[in-house]
C-alpha cells in the first residue's frame, strides 16, 4: 500500500465571495459551505466563522476537529463509510490543507444512557492557548442550529456528517494544484537487524454518543483488527466522542496520528514498523477486556513484532484495558511502551491511574487533566454563550463564556490527548 500525501501550506484563512486557495491564502464563501448541508433535515442553519492563532477568541461547545483532506486518486473516498462506500483506502494520492482545522460546534441537550455532551474549549490566545493543539491552527468554526425535538443521537450524527462534508469540500479546491510538499508513505521491507515494532491503538466506545467509527461503523463489538498506517491518513477513523474534552482524540488527530507518523518516519532506519492493531477499549466485563488484550498480543506476534507502542482513549476503567493489553503483550514476549494521561487532582498529589500492571514499566504521560487554570476575558466567543456543565459534573455551569473563570484542564479541548501530540508531559519530582 502506497500513499502520496500532498500538503498545501495555509498561512491565512478569511471569509470571501468564493472558496479558493491562492498563494497560501484560503478564502471561504459561507454561502457555498451552507449549501453543502442544506439538504440535512436535522439542521435549521449554520454560521461560518474563522479563528486565527493569537486572536482574543474563545471557541466553545466543540464536538470535533477535522483536517480538510480529499482523495485525488486511488480507491475509495476520504472518510470512507461516511462520505462514500467502505472501500479500503490508503493508496493513491490525498491532498491536505496544512495548518487548517474545521471545528464543529453546537448546543446539544439531552442524554443517551445517562451520557451527554460535555464542554470543550479552545482559547486562541492567552494562558489556556498552549494547552490545546487547535490554538496553533487556523480554525474554520461551524456553529450549527439544530431542529427542535431531535434525539441526542440524531443531533450528533447530523453535525458529524456535516463537518466531514465541509472538510472534504475545502480540500477539494486543491485538486488541480501542485502541492507545496509531497510525502510518500510506504513500508518497504526493512533490515532484519532492526527491531520490529507494532502500534496498538485503543479507541473508545461508551454507548451511542461517546464512540469511534471505523469505515463508518461504530466499533462497539469490534475485536482487535489490523490496519495499514496509511488508512489513518485517509480518514478511516472518525471521532464520535463528546465526553471529557481534555482526553478526546479528534478526527484531526486520527488523520495526523503522532505515533503513526513517527513510526513511519523511523521505518527502515531505526526500526521495522510492522503495522497497526486497532482495538476497542472500555469493555464492560472483565472477560471482554481480557479477550481483547489477548487478541491484541496474538496479532502483534503474528505480524512479527518484538515491541509494541500502546495508546489509549478515554479514562476510568479504560486504563484497565490498557494495562491488560500491556500485560498480555509482555507475557507473550513483547516489550511495551505506553502513552497515557493522568487524573491526579488539582495539585497532582492523588494516585493518577485507576489501574496499573507490574509489567507497565515504560510509560509516557501526556499530563494531568485535573490541573486548574484561570481563563481570562476574551473579545469574541464562538460556538456558544454559556459554559456547559452536563449533570453538574465539572462545576461552573452557566458562566458567561466571554468572561474570566477557573476550570480544570479537562474542559480544554485535547489538552491531555493520549495520542501524544500535545505539549504536556510529566517529570520525575
């Protein structure tokens, strides 16, 4: 499987009369964007705004972040299973708008199985900005007005599909252009002297509105499966997680998975990247957790791995899925390295992991999501007006989003994202 990824470096984004890319400037016509979703019966309307790094802007009620990409050649579509048939992707050529994200926002009340949408914030400037990877991007912010009477499942599904359509449309303006940078992703045979490494990527599902989609299908009952790393880059994985903001993995981060890119970069030089094992976590029953862990280790051995990098998604008992996978791999003779975030109370003094295996002796922390930060007033707020606090879970609900308030990092979008592309880490005391 071979993929060419053509990158168009975007230095400025602005609203305009037509949607086009010229000399690093992306112009977006709001009427064109609204026309893309005009046939969605769930949506009453949509506003289109732009938020640039360094602006006194706060973005709230974020559901997902998506990088604009489109397929130029090769089988399948971008975001297969959602914007096209579930045809295997990862070959041919794909274009991306480098430096841009589409952020979908909406106020979605209600719950499903006791779970609702939690607040997710990005500050484009000020003390909170460095915590979210999206503060460094030029964000196209879509605020959706949803028809009354929708279930939470219907509402989130409509916004998810609309965001993907907009992201694909924006990237589509590059189809006839030569990219600024062209990277080739292929895994040729590597020297037998190099260590053989696999990547175990655990993705979450917890009911209908906190989940992950693989080729358009909810991963609810999925046993561990093999993926080529190129499939990530073509949108095979799409986020449907609206739980605690700090620990979410956005679609943007699946597309630009840090572990995948680093292992691809090192392939043939420092290691032999054998492939990706995708596994669901947050299984409810202990036996189901153990089954998934054992299948993951078995697949890693079958593809010839000697070591496994493991990342997780979500918190709580998802840590048990992670630790069991680590344990199963180690007992199968595979060395492991783990990437995970911590929940250690505001001052970092609490025990930060709900579970730990004795074999887990190589762990990288992406930070403590319970740390507290005070957000200053801002000049502009996009996405909503008052702070969400589903079931009074995090406190401070109904605070005016344009003013100053104190909150845990858990509300900062992707602040401790377990994919490893944030700026937080832990040091030994």
